[in-house]
């Protein structure tokens, strides 16, 4: 990742507002290599317009359970085809079975091969086969944890209070739901409710002790409260679980500089630079 310029004007917060995708989901897609944002002056992630399109695409394909390898392959093809500026409504990318389909003014085509696809679905109606025009799916009669989680993610950009309520409903139904803890913790930090975030992460880590991202986010909340020694300890715990967690190396290296540990700072900052090349 390189320093951002005018070509990458969008912050993580702005991406959340525009696409309705949580901070944690954005971080996971960056870590998976689906997009390669630049870095701003304070090391914050900065996204281009193409990144927005690819993030939205990757998020939808993940929800459709398309394999990460196929997502990466399709995104590479799409990245080459996308102009630098394009209205967000100018192209629609969806999953068709296990394939990735793109719909634009030319019609619908398969992302990997470029082959045009017929735009209909086949279903059984009264015992016979029928061709159905695409349309919105019917809502589920009841919402389970995954439906609640999807609704919470969709609400983050428009109604933080309702998103929080939905995440807490997920956790009430499924106390070990790691992603709900991650997203809710990030939401609380976005609202500068750091004490609430610390309490949430302490509960989360008692139930989900194998999540590097939970330790990382816990450390961020602690650091915001000025509790830098415990923050450093939790960055270290995050790295014990995921030694390639670049941002944990960066934050820990920065803290070690403030502690006067020049050797430790250099080790982690070098690891960070190696991982983000």
C-alpha cells in the first residue's frame, strides 16, 4: 500500500456510509486481498472509486458463498474493465449459482470468461417448469442470527442505534457469534463509546478467545482510553494468533516507540512494511 493522493479520496467511514458495509467487513476484505487501498498521512486506509465497486462486489459475493479464490479471480478481471469513474448504479455484479455475473448496458455476462448469460431463472410452478423474470426475494418468515446479522450490517450506515440493537439480538441468540462482536465493537468505537467497547470485548474474548481481530479491536479501545500498556499486551496477543496481522504490527511498533523500546519498535514496523509491500 502506498500513500494516498487525490485518486483515493474515500475513508473507511465514508465507504461505510456509501455502501452500508461494516468496518470489520471492510477490514476482512482488505486482508483477503480483494482490494488494495492506499494509506493516508496518518496510516489510515484510503479507497479509490474502483475500490468502492470492488468492495461492494466482494461483499455481495461473500454473502452468496462464492469461494474466495473465485472472487479474487473475478475481481482481477473486473478491475481491468472498470473505468476510474462510474456511477454506482452503472453496473451490477451478482452470483449465479457458483459463478459471478455482471450486468451492464450490454446485458449480463460471466465475469471470468466474458460469455453472455440469459437473464432469467427457472423454477417449478404447479408441477411445470417456468421461466421467471428476476425480482426481489421473499422475506424470511422469521429472522435467525444470520438474518439479524445481515440486517445489522445493512443498518450501520443509516441507523447506528438499530444496528446496535440487531447485533445485540444476534449475540443473545448466538453468544459465540464472533463477527457480531467484531462489528458491534467497531460500531461502539466509531461512536467514541470506548468504555462500552472495552466491556463488550472482555465478554467477547471470554467466549471467543481464538479471534485475533477481537484482541486487536480490544487493544484499540484500550488505547483510546489511554490504557496503553494493556493495549500493547493485546496487540501482542493478536499477533500470537495471527503473526501476519499487519496493522497489529504497526500499532504495536508505534506503542513500543513511545515506551522507549527502539529494538521492539523496529522489529514490528519492519514486519508491517514487509507485509504491506
